């Protein structure tokens, strides 16, 4: 279904790579403006993706690899989607979600995470652990961009992400709904494995190196740490996220 080439506008973004493209086609096909695929790649995975585009009525172009690379300077694997930028969910939608969940919530709060690779890895882990919502502050946090989507391998489309205006105030609203807020802090004397937090719980992690902001830490019901037995003093935030999430779900 070849079509005329469209330039990227201020209200669109590129999604690329098979994981991200397949997830977007499956979950939000109407958000896709146009697809671009390698005109020389004809393996089974590419054929399946093209069939998905056609089945959903999504226009696409077949381009030479150099032309694809001119659109996206990254490892696109021969697949690029031009998509509409989704509007951020309003903060009230977070509380509506909490009020309607049928099971005790598992929430992940990320304070001041600015690295898109770390955020993408955290979202991928959150998806695997069955997190109900990921919460970030609007100011000082990485947006959901193409790097986040690529690293998340589809999880950016499956995990509910909420950006809130005032993180401390949001933690109060969460606590009003009976959710226990547990923050990860290197200086905490209690191990996350001894604390054994259980749902309903919101796990709060801060940026690597800086940790949580003081005000965020003050709004936690409990502080825990991950025992470190080697020479390094802390873990990468995405690794730490996996440890604390699975301490709840294991």
C-alpha cells in the first residue's frame, strides 16, 4: 500500500524496532499515521508485521534501508512507524484507577528519573511484575520518548503511566486510599527482604546517585534498603526496581 511520503510534524513521533512496532499495532493501531518498512527484508517476522499493517488499514511505504536511516538515526531493524503523540493521562485518572481496581494495587513511583534507558528498563520490569500504575513527577522526569519505548520493548504501550504535578501531594492521595508507601533509601536500616512489603503498596525509588528527594522521602510510610555485599554501594535504579518489585510479588 505505497503512499506519498509525509514529513514528521510537531504532533507525531517515530516508533521503531519490531517490539515497539508490534506492540503499537496490537494495542493502538489508530494512533499510527503511517508505516515504513525495509523493501529488501522479506523474512517471516517482517511479513507478519506487514500483514498486521494491512489488516488494520494502516498505510505504509517500502523504502531502501538508507532512506529509513534518514528518518531515524538508530537501529530501527527495518521498521518505523509515524505515530500520533498520545496525550498524557490527567492526574485524576490515577485516582479513578485506584478507586476501581478489583485487587490491592501495586504501584511504582519513580522520583526524578531522567535517563530514558533507565525509565524504559523500569517500565519493562513493571510490566513483568504486574504493576498497576507507574507514577512520575511532571517536572524533572524523563518523558516517554522513542528511546524509552525501544528499551521498554513494548512495555511503554502496556503499562499505565501517570505524570503528576506534585508528587508529595499524590503520595498523600494514595495513602488516603489505604496504600502503604515504601521508599528505597541506601541509609535505611531495614532490608526490603526483612520488611516484606505486601499489597496494597507503592514502591518509591529515586534517581541513581541522588536517590529520592527529601520531601518525597518524608512522605513515605516506611524506608527500606537493598543489602549490598560487595564493593559497590548501590544498584542501577532499573536493577533496584526489579529487586523491590519482585520482593513483593515473589
